[in-house]
C-alpha cells in the first residue's frame, strides 16, 4: 500500500488491534473482533488459542474475511483524506468538490464523480463533517443545481436528469446533517415547476428522493411555507397518489417508491391546510388500495393514520363511504393479531365515519364488524384499543338489534 495514500491520522476502526497499522486484509474471529490476517495468523501459529483483545478462549480458531470493512477502507483510500478537525486538507478537499460542481467548465462526468464522493462522505457521520457541509453550503448549492434550471417550462434534458438523480441522492443524505431552511427555495415558482417535472418524468430513484424531500419539509417549523405550497399543489399531490396506486396496480413499480410516497403523503397530512387538497386528489382511494394490497403492507399503520386525519373532513368521510370497498377494507383491518396498531386505527376511523353515516354503519355490520370487534375484545390488545372497540359496539348496537340475521 502506497504510504502517500495513508495519512498520519487513521480512523480507529481501520487499525489492526495487534499491529496498530491500517488493515491490509481484515479478518474476523468467532468472538467478533477483527484483525489483520498476517497479525492474527502469527498470533495463532505461536500457540495462542485466545482472542488478543478479550483473551477469551476460541471455541473455533477459523477466520472469516471482513469484506465490508475492506470495502470501507478502499473507499476511504480513494477519497485520500481523513476528516480530522485539525486537518485543513479535509476542508480544502470538500471545497474543491464544491468548486467542481459550481464550475461551468466542469464536464458532466467530473460533476457526477464529485457527487459520488460527496455521497460516500455523507454516509459516515461525524460532527466535523456536519460543520463542513453546513458552512460550505452544499445543500443550497445542490438544490439550486437540481431545481434552478434556466427554462423551467421545457422538459429536463437527459444530462440534467442524470445529474439530478445522483444530486438528489446526495441531498437526501445531507438532510439529516445540515439546516433544512434552504428547502424554502423550492417555493420559487420556477423551482417548483422543475420539482413537479422531475416528480412526473423522473426515474424511480428521482421520485423516491423527491418524496423524501417532501417528507423533510414537515420536520421543522422553518419550512412550513414550502410544506404548505407543496401540499396545496394539486399536480404534486396527484403524482404522490399515482405513485401509491401504481404499486397496487403494477408489479413492476418499485415498493420503495410507493413506500416513500406513503411517507410523503403522511407528512403532507400533518398540516391541516393540506388535507382538503389531498382528499380531492384521491388520497383516500390510494390509501384503501395500499392497505388492501396483499403484496406490501409494512407502512399500513402510517397510511391509516393519514386516513384518520383526512376523514375528519366531510369530504374525507364521503370519499371513504362512497368507495365500493372502503368500509369493507377497514372492517378487515379491525382484528389484526400481527398488527395491533392497525386494529386500533381501523376502529378509530370506523368510529368517526359510523357516527354520522347510517350507510357506513350498515356496510360495517354487513361486512362482519361485530364479529371482528368481539374477537378483538377477547384478544391481548391494549386497553385503549378495547375501549374504542366497546365504543364502536355501543354505537352499532341499535343497528345490530334491527338486523340480527345479517350477523353470522
């Protein structure tokens, strides 16, 4: 290994506990501790049958290559620097990457390479890196490069789409490390237009990243303005709804995209002023399709929380009751042994809609909700869920007495 590649400060995890040098060929013992192959082989050949760090007796003296650590070291060496607060070269290196991205003379390929390096650096968090990324203004720069097209009325070019895909993946990785206030620039009309173009015409990766950006706008009060604008864009909300529905209708659509869309929709629901637009765009129908889809339900509780917020609106209740499978789908979610959270939310939503709608009560009873509720009350669900189940039973009791023949 070239000594010029290895600077004075080597990360602790990259040093062999025996030689204290940078790992050449990291291998792991049965105790879980990693050593350089040459060092541990010498230790074992000398008759030692213990782990050098813990001195624990080895029940299995075999060694296993640590490919993950080796890959991390290779990436670190390619970057050619250590992020040490006392190392000015670290700041200079990041500054050079930023300059490359800002330079009009830099080629697309060199900019993509710079983005890949930023993505690797942002993977491993440390407070110094956080300070560097923030002080050098990487987030506002990347947002400007992605959404600041000169002509937002024309479709993004192939080059811009390629750049946007990698840049957005960097933006998503930077969001937990820096201030989110630069997201407010998306309020600009032309930038919002580009955002919508990318959401409509971008790759699955672009769509997923944009959904994560939408989710982040709900994280702090300083971005309430852009959060409100995004939530009240009918075109944007329609695209989010479409992403959820496509996963239910098309096997080819990535589950990660629809899950990101569910998270984005849930985030948009957190602001009351966004909810009417979500209902108009078909959010209730999309949620019903998602939770009734057998292929993927890992975010069903999050989707149902969003539904509960939407059915508080009269338009939300109407959308649920008028859906041909709306009440039926909720009834099926009432008794979920493996997902008690879904059970509680389903009962809560039914309480809201059945309170005002005789049609909803009738459909719930026809769908077998009374039996479901009785099973739920006999289960090990929490006290809160049982209380809601009893309230719903009380609400439905009069209808149950009127039409007992419908309960089997």
